[in-house]
């Protein structure tokens, strides 16, 4: 076992990896939430109409299909937001690690 110190992160490579992870997780969760939300709206009878004419424009008037559309949009926005948050975290790690030292990691190198 060799002990190494992680002193900085390449922010762009961190952003690439977490964006892919968050887009997959966000779309899956968004579709599930969208299906549930669309089902609830369908059960309650929300289809837009005179009281709330903007609902069909948002996809609420088509029940579960509108919920899936909202879920996909949620997943995309979730991935963008979480990528920004993670990039800020990587920048903060680089700043703090330059001040107090990095993180020590034990690695085993192949013979």
C-alpha cells in the first residue's frame, strides 16, 4: 500500500462525470415523480379549463403524459443545477486543500 495525497480536483472532469450521473438519476426520478403527479392531477380532474387556462400549456392537461414531460424537464434542470453545485464544491475543495493540505489516500499499485 502506498500513501498518496489528493491536493486538487480537475473541475471540468468532475463536472462531466457528475452531469452524466445526475442526468440519469434526475430523469428517472423525474419520470417517477411526474407519473405520480400526473396521476394525482388526473384523479383530481385538473385539465385546465376556464379556471386555470395555463395548465394545458404546461402539460398538465394530459394526465400521466404531461407528468412524464415535466419529469424529463425536471431531470434536465436537476442535472444542470447539481453540476453547478458540485463544481462549486470542487473549487472549494481545491481552495481548502491548498491551505491545509490534501486528502491522504492509500492505494495499492499493481506489481
